[in-house]
């Protein structure tokens, strides 16, 4: 399971020009589910996202989590994070989980974050989405449950 995590002042996702999910201060998480991922990777990702200390404390150090700052997560599925473009010019997506598994595990990550008291907004799985954000910092990290 792989994610791109961005600390945001605000973020929104639209489908057919309609806002389907939005957050204020918090995290925009683009989430890709890999073939072979299981609920174990979901737990790892949810724990990491809830506890990741990338918000500044009073001293200006990245020492606070999304929970600590009362923020929220906008979770957007993105299978292209599993794309492999090492050979040729067109990426291969054989490393991505099939849609049925990916959808279930994406929903599981959202549920686990909510169970950890993190407010979660989501995109629409397999929809064409427009994501808008104001990156705060900017702070952007890549998390991978296999690395």
C-alpha cells in the first residue's frame, strides 16, 4: 500500500463538478492499493497517518499529528501510485490490486482512521476526480507499507 501525504490548509475533491469531499486543516492522502495488500497494511497505514507528526508545535518543530491539531483527512483512491514506468514510456499497472480488493481496502483505511477519531472525507472510488489543495509548507511525504 502506497500513499502520497500532503499537509494541507484545505483540500477538496470533485466528481462531475460537485464537491464530494473536503477538509480544512489536515492531510490530503492519495492512496494506492497494491496487489497482495491485506487488512494488515490497512492497519499500518491508518496508524501511520493518524500518528504522523508533521504539524508544527509552538517551537516550530514538526511534532504534532493530525489528531493533535484537530485536523481531518481527505482520502482519495489513486491506483496510478502503483504504476511502474521504468521500462518504456507507458506505465504498467500490474502492481495495483484489482478494483474489488482495492475498493474494500481503501474503505477499510477510511474506517480505521475514523475508529482512531480522525474525521475522514473521501473521493469516489474509480471515478474521474478533480483534486484541489492548498499545500501547507509545502510538506509532502510518500508512505509505503512495503518499504
